[in-house]
């Protein structure tokens, strides 16, 4: 199969590394033909702490995906997560100087170039820019200004930045695994691609991906990315609480959390018991599910308290009619919708990747939202490259230039 016929997503998470290979169909849809999943070693809270261990995890996941798909993978859409990720909003303004005041592609390119000029610390790098809206002579909310008339155009964009050292470590692992990045994609944006409905994007919503080591947040308004951030908390903290509270090994605590965990103590009856081994694995003891839930609930409430703080820090003044869409591995815990609704006082639903076909049952889970979203993002990117809506193709040109900056920086 030709390389241009496939799109590949690589998500290196705290707990698992996933490679998804998708074949592009004639109608710009895709079919998943290969999935490789491997427990991640060498990552803590989304940050790489052991390069060789991460390279091994990537290589093993890649091998599984290549065997299933029958394809040799060389280029990937790469998720960038971790607590070092953050975003800022910025504006740029240009005058329309041509004789008839008609806005052209060059004008859009100029204003986006102006908007992305920000003063960043030396240890920060731009990895993604996303145009939110254009304003022409004071009229805002414009998505596609090409062909419109005006004297002054303003662009408002969201700029996602990351630690240059963290990025350098990530890219070293990818390159030493024999891969090249097609594009760096913020992990919260990838998750949103997989789970959001168009109406939710338009109305205003927040995507929350609670993974093993991090919680990724992204706010969308009028269909555009408004804010993104990553918190250094996730499901591993819940697992550790269970291990300490029940005095059992961490590996056993993870299994018990997944199979029997509930985030609301009130939902659990007093008389339902589970058997858990002791620390050395020689004997078992009975523990009520209510006790297990009482260990899990405080940590999950703490996570949502931090999410609420991120929403306040974002400066977003809307009411988020689209609510909060929760995805990631922790989203599978019982009672999460009810607890989140209590904490956030907003509509809540669990987001699953359902825009997929092919070898999809293994990835039709909230735990695979980021990896599936990378493929969706890649398919859209290729479609725009072939027949881009006006405005979007010029934004793609800026993304290309950002990519080349990284190629120079990490050469």
C-alpha cells in the first residue's frame, strides 16, 4: 500500500502507547486497518523520564500495528501532551491596501503571520496555531474573510505552546524508533476530534480527557479552539490511593479500580463484597465495594476541582451550553457523569470515538480517544491539502512553516 494512502496516529501516554493505521477511502473517510497497543514505560505524568524505555514501547506498539495492517509506517501524526502544554490567545491586525479593498489569500496569510508573533520565554515553542475568528472593520465572528471587502482586518488565534526540552525528548524517541512526525498535534485537540459533535463545538463546550498521568482540557467556542491546558493528575493517582487504602500491590489496585471502581460512594450498597489479595499475594480478604468507592471518590472530586479552576483561569466568559464531554481511561468508571455534574454544574456526557470503521472494536473506547483523533485530524489535513476551503489552506501554510521551524530546531 502506498504511504500516501494511509494516515497514522501515535499517542505516547503515561500508561499506554498506541499506534493506529488508517486507510484513506475515496470519499475522504477512512478505515482502521491496524492497531498497536503497548504499556508505556518511561513516562511519568505525561513527561518522559527514560528515553530508551519509551523507544522500546513505541517500537513494540509500532510492530503490532504494522503486522496487523500490512503497512510499513514512516510518518505519524504525533500527540503532544504533558503538564508543560499551555495556550494563549493573540490578535493581529493588517490594513487591506489593494485598490478594490477585496480581501485576498495573501491578506489572510499576512494577518495570521502577524497574530502569531508573541513574546515567549526561550524554553517555550509554538506547536500549533488555530484561527478563532476574523474581524473586518469592526464586524466580528467571521470565519472565512476571503472575497469580502474591508479596510482593516483583525485575526484572533489560539496559540498552543510546549516546553522545548520536553519536545526535544519526545522527538528523539520518535526519531530513534524510525519514525518522522507529519505534524505535532496537541493531545486535547486530538481527543476533541474523536468525541465532539459539531453542535457542541458551535455552542461552546469543554473536552476533558482524564488519562493515566494527566488530565487534558480544551474549550471550544463557535466551532474553534479557544483554550487548552494539561493538569499533572490522572488515573494513576486513583490507583495509588486504592493500593494504599486497601494495602494491595499497585498492579492489583489497577485491576480492581477498572473492574469494580465507582466514584460515588452513595451508589454502592453496603453488602456487595470483592476479594482482594494481600500485599504478598498469599491470602485474600473481603472488601466492600462501598469502601472501595469511598477511597476513589475524594480523588476524583479533587480532579474536578482542578478542572473547575482551569475553566476559571481560562478567562472564558460563556456558559458552555454544549457542556463538558469527558473521555480518557478514567471516563469508564461508574458514577463519573453524576459526580461531574455535581462538581461542575453543567451538562455532562462521556465521549467515545464513534466516527470509525474497520478494525474498530478495540479502539471504540474513551481510552483511545486521542489516538483515534490523531487519525481523524490527519485525514482532514490531507483533505484540506487536496481541496481546502478558503482560509483553511492558508492556515495550513503557517502550520507547515511551524513544522519546518521544528525540523531546524531539532536537527
